[in-house]
């Protein structure tokens, strides 16, 4: 009896692991994947993938894409992600306040999505001239401090895929080797920089971290470029202190 229960337990764990693999395969896919494409990505038989996706569709974790006809992540999963997102905002709020108190500058929290960096929270700076972004706004990956910080955390092949997709979508023609070299520097120092790249007159420093669910987030400090040089050291030190604290939290 005990042996049967252990067998059933192992089988249940395997099903959960396979379902998680299917969901991860669909992450960031806007037009969806076919059963065959999912099976190839997760290394399972098409019939097995069909059974898993059918069960996930019954729970609205997966739906059919209205644009491409393939399978995409569904609204039930988005609702769960929203709940987790709320937790990360609550968890980081004190850290954002701490950075703003030390620097006087605006501090942002963003999460990496396939199309860019989505702003989740912001603590406004105390200077008369500050930079402000709207929560929910989506910023690019390749020209922002938070975006580059997250790209640097990815395997190079995955980073290249996201970079080329963004550049193709925005019509950018640039030297990818230069950006990859910059990302290597980000991995080494722990900090990424945006020096008037995303918006003229605004510079920023940021770092990335992975939360409990394996999602990449970034905390960044945008500053009017007119005072960036004199604020740079204070921002850098404040971010590195928080980066050390937050990384130990999620380990």
C-alpha cells in the first residue's frame, strides 16, 4: 500500500513538472505554439502534450490565440501572476523608499516581459526636477538600464533572440556585438547604465534580480542627465547595497 502511494506521488510530481514545462514553453509567445512545437521544445511526445494542454485549457491556464491559432497562456495564469506581482511590489516597496531616501532620486521597480520592461511601482524623488514613469508602462529592453540589467542575466542565445526581435520590431540597425560586450560588463559589475539612450536628457542605473517564481525584475534609478554625474556615486552605492540584500532574500 505504501509502495503504491509513493508511486502515485512520483507520478503526480512528474505531471506537475511536465505541465510547468509546457507553461514555460509558452512564456512570451504572442501568436502561440502548435502542439508539435510545444512537444519539440519540452521533449515530450505530442500525445502527452495534448493531454497536458487539454487539462490546462479546462482550467483556463492555456487558451487558443485569436491571432495565430496556436496555444498561448490564459487568463487564469495571468490572475495568479497578478497576485504574485502584488507580493513582489509589497516586498520591494521599502527597498525603493530606502534608495530614494539615500539619493533623493526616483526609484522604479519593473518586471521583464517578452516585449520589454513593465513598470510595477515607483517612488518619486524629492528634487524639484524628477523623472516620472507611469505604472504599467512598457519600456524597451535594449536602451534602458533595467532592460539591459535583465538581458545580462539571460543565456546569451536567449538575449540575442530578444534583442533581434526588438530591433526588428522597432526598425533599429545596430551592432549587436557592442551590446553583447556591454552586457558582459553588466554581469561583471552588477549594474547597467542608460546614458541618454532611451530618452534624451534622462540617464539611469539599474540592477536585476530573480524572484521566488524565477521571473526577472529590475530596480533602477532614472535621473535628469544634468545632475547625473554628481549623483552617480551615491546612486551606484545605494543600488549595490540593496542588490546584495535582495539577492539573499530570493536565494
